[in-house]
């Protein structure tokens, strides 16, 4: 199906590889149907879900099936832009608004006029800027920095977050009034481990895209052992992790065939419960070379998968801090997240009673530079 095609209420499958959207699982089809319904109005949409699940892909889908499809789709990552620049990036500025403002420039709100503005990781926005965003949502107008003219807005706001919003409000990370404004239509994007029926079709679509980008005559093929491993892996990094694994496997495979050994999934990686995990473990053990031979898989009986993933995240943070000599800034770069996000994760670990070595020695700004 094309991305702009409405999804039937009881559709059994849907796929739009060209748009980066694959959906065969019931849970993902339901999410797409909910997004399609919300897209028919101008209601604000709040997309929730783990990092890497494809929240921006779903936001683009909502835009494409909305009456605003002919307008622009503008995305901004609130966690990737320094706090001092984010306001000017969003609201724009007039000439002379600050040192270096040699000419006026429209912000993202104006650039998205008639279309959709995606505020990615909106919970990473500073409280003062959250207050200004709240006013924009209420008044539907903005003023550029250094300007006096009010500019009426005609756009839809879609926001995303990988946080628990209620917890973010209770911790003071997200303003409660902004929470209610953004969460008019909350929609959770399912994790990849909840979309088992989508894993192999997604992997094959990613291989086709890689082959096209690399000029290969045809994409590599997944053999039975590779499929079993893919279905058994828990995918803590979701679709983003799957994309990395497929690109790596396409490079390593020989003869256009990808086996379990080509996936190079680390021993001890989180796995899904049996029977998928049992099949994947057997395939990996049979196909992996000696350097990558995994040990016995620890069963998840009596322990939630979420706890396993939390432990994995804690180990990754601890390793990044150790390798960065205690610098949160460098550790955040190694982890591929913003320093603000790392600070919040460390705070949650403290609240859970899980301290990391050396963290208490850091200064208030989060760095202990040598």
C-alpha cells in the first residue's frame, strides 16, 4: 500500500517500504489506524514509545494521510539543539534581535505553516521554553525574537517522547499544563519486540534499501538460521538497532546469503521468551564462528524483560562514564544522547537506588574534567 492510502479498520496487513513504513502485526496496524483517525482533525498528537521505535515515521504517516498533506512537514529534535539556540530556532528572529542577527529569519513554526511541526523529544525542552510553547498552543500565534508583530499560526503540532509523561510531570521535567495541551491525543508506538510479525519484513525492506543505495544488483537474502535469530532477539534498540544489524550483515555476508553468523549479535544480548528464543539460540550456536560463540542464554523466568533492559542500559552508562574518565558530556556523546537526557537517566537510577561509581564525584554541571 502507499503511505497515503487509508488503512482499513480490520486490515490484515499493510506495507509501504518506500516510505520506511512496514506493518503486518495487529498492534502496529492498530497504531496506524489510530494515527489516521487523529490526522483527520487538527488535534495535537503525542507519540510515545522507546527510542528507535519509529515515532518520526509515524508522525510523517499522520501528516501524509491528513488534509495538510500538501503542506510542509518540519521536524526539530529538541534534545539535539542547545537550550540557548532552541528558542531562536523555533520562533525565528528579527534583524538585530541579538549579536550576529544581521538579518531576519523565520523559525520552525513559520516554516511549518499549513503543514505539520514535529517536536521530537519535547520533554527535553527547558522549563522556560515550555512556558512559551504552552502559550503558542493556547493562542496559536508567535512573535519572533526581537520582533513586535504577532504571526498567526496554521499548523498541526506532533510531539514525541520516550519518557513516562506522568513521571516526567511528577519530577518537574515537564510542565503539567503543557502535558495536558500536548496529550490531547496520546498514541503509543509499539516496540519492535511487540511487533514480531514485522521483524523479518522490516529486515528485508532494509536490505532492499541498502542494496539500492550501494548499487547491488539484488539485495542479500536471509536464510532460515538468520530469520530464527532475528525473531528471537529482543531488540532493545528497536528498528534503529535492526537497521544497523542489517547493514552490517549485508557487508559481511558472502554469496548474497545472510546466515546467523553474519548478524554478529553479541552473546548475552536480551532475547525473547521461548519458543522463538529457543530456535534463535540453537541457530546462533550452530552457525556462529568460534570468536562469536555464545554461552548459555539466561532464562527470563521470574524476571521481566524490562528489568533486563534496565540492567543493560545501566551497564552501558557505566561503561561510557568509565571510558570518558567521568565526563558526562563525553559519555553522552558515546551513548548518542544529549547531556540533558543522560542527566535524567542518572537521576532515575539514583531514585531506583542504583548508584554508578564516580557519579557522585561530578560537579553540578555534570563534568569532572581532568
